[in-house]
C-alpha cells in the first residue's frame, strides 16, 4: 500500500471498531493475521480477532476509536489511535476510559 493511502485505510479501520461489528474489525486482517492486546498472547486468525473485538464491544458499548495518525519508520507502519468509552458492559464499573496506543 502506498504511503498516501495509509491515512484513509487507518480511518476505515477505526470506523470498523466504531461500527461495533467484530466481523468488520476482523476483515482488516489477513486470514492468518494476528492481534495482541496489552502484551498478551496474539489472537491468530479472523475468528480469534473478532472475539477480541467482541470483548471490547461488550465491555465498552459506547466505544469510539479514532485514528490519531499513521507513521512509518524503519520498524514498519504505525497506527496511532485513541479509544474512549464507558465500562458499562456486564459487571462493568461504570467508569469512563480513554486509552491511546
């Protein structure tokens, strides 16, 4: 993918998270792609990635993910994001969260 198309791709990825549809999130990954959260073991494959996103959607039903920027360096392409939401899912605390990565 060319550098000039990366911001549009990253924006669509953030919108997939905001759709609250785990399958839309997983569709951004290759069949054998992986997603790791909080240095945990990687979820490998679209079904496992959808399950990870399903947990966020359940726990933070008003979740919004924004694309802050996309950058490239010698280590690769970086997607910088901010997630906001309220932990009102099952057993939730009701606390508002904002995290960036």
